[in-house]
C-alpha cells in the first residue's frame, strides 16, 4: 500500500520520498522512476516515459507485486542501463499505443529501440503491455493498433531470447484490474 502526503500528488510525493531516501543512502526504494535499486527484483517494470498512463500502469503492477510479497522496481527506458535488465527475475515492459495521439508512434519507437539495445535475455519471463483510450476511430482500427504494438514489443523481446509469457492491452479506465491480470498471466506461466 502506498501512502501519500496530503498536500502532494502521488508522483510528487514518491519522487520527493525517493530523493530523500537516496540522500540518506538507502539503495532499496519502494518506487523509483530514475533507476531501480532493488537488488535482483522479482519483477522489473519498464515503461517508455516517467509520466503518463504507461507509468501509472507500471506503478500499479509494482504495487500488486509487492502486495504479493515480491520485490518490484520501476524504470524508464532512459533511466536503466540495458545490462541492469538481466538482474531481474522477470520483466514487464510497455508504452502508450501509437496512433493519432500528439506523440504519434514515438512511444512505440522509443520502446523498441530500447529493446534492441538489450543483451540476450536467456529465456527471462517477459510480459508486454500497451495503454490506450478510445479515439474517434473505429474499434477495428483501435484493435489493430493495440495488437500491432503488442506484437512489435513481443517480437523485439523474442529476438533477445526472452520468453514472452503475457500480453495485455490496458484501457486507461481499467488500469488496476488489467495490471493484476497481466501480472497473474506472467507469474502463472513463469511458475
């Protein structure tokens, strides 16, 4: 369970808490947007950006993992060195679905470039996700774009010899429920 300071938003509070823990020399932080410092986390969650819905999903996944007694760490593609990924027991990675949003295909492109930079993952259990909301397009277009994002991320990890065990398109209105389902799918397959 994450508690927040009443005068700060969750992310501001977590960031300030992490900075104070960093200054105090505590290498094991609960939620970290700069770089995971948990030694060999059970679940490493990597998203494309330190803000937005994909990061919110990452926090939800880490919170669920911790509620189940697992260690979890969060990182962004810019804050984690590729070789740090090999230390995690499992990995979940995701981004915003590309399309007509202001960022276009940039989130998917940044995530796939990061995946290409990774060393071989030696069968590491991996889950992938993309976040979406309904745009003024057809449902078929939405389904095609989310499926393409999942496929692109999964193929990238498979090219690095990872075992992609879970995929999930996560609507911004069901983040908590879908985070649980993604984690359950990954852990159920990995056990």
